[in-house]
C-alpha cells in the first residue's frame, strides 16, 4: 500500500512518498540497510558539527526491544509490537566543545531522524516516529544519566497488511493523507 502525497508544487520522490504506517510486516530488516539508514543520519547538519544524536537500535525478540516497548503508551503498543526494529532516539545534553547546555540538540536530533527516515524509504523501508512514550522510564531503563536524554522512538520495517490492525487503526492507515496548505503555515507571502 502506498500513500503518495498530492502536491501543489513539485518535490523529490522520497518526500512525496514518505508517510508513517502502523502496519508493519514482521520480516527482519537487513543490517546492511540499517547501516545505510544511519549513514544518512551521520551526515545530518548540527550546530558546531557537534552531532548530538544517539540511537539505540533494537530488534524484536531482544532485551532492548522489550525495554523500549515497555516505555510506549498503550495506543502505540497496539500496533508497534509487530515492527521488527524499534529505535530509541536520544540526544547529548552538553556541547562537546565547551560543556555548556546543548540548546539545539533536540533540533539536531530531529534533522538526523528526518534524514534516516528518508533513507529508510530509499531502502524500501518505512519509519513511524513516536513521542508517545515515557522518556524518563527509558532514561532509567538504559541508565543514561545526565549526559543523554531519550527523546522519541521510531518503529522501522517493511510495510505490513493494514487489515491486521484493529479497526480504528485500519481506518487511519487507509485514509488519505492530509496536510495544511502553505498559506496556513507560512507567516508571510512571497
């Protein structure tokens, strides 16, 4: 199932085809593809080239997957259990060059996740990003301390069959994609 965006202006193929499915196939993800996905994250822009992003990659059936899954809110647990990969997206709290609070770390992490999400699509995979999880619990379960903070979770894998989802989620999965028009988010005209 593909959900291609209806465009007002031309954009690249990956951005047009990127969406966040909840139906994942249980097929394992090849580690070579994961390496390419994180290579895209590696080359993301960041303040002072600090690269504050950190990722904990977990595969269904391993202990880290269960820990990440435990932190999800019930709504996300309803569908994420079938995803073959869960990624805990984290950031470093201090700049490396001077030890001060890293004020743009969350922004930089977001850019890295966006880059890996597009590369995932390039590899034939899909990503569903979630903030519906308990970051404090994740920080405790993985013993991050004060230097690293969990910020979001991504489910990653091949597209699955939406009919395997509960009815409400299946409706969301098969509905048309909706977005604000540019007039609704641009603060000025040009």
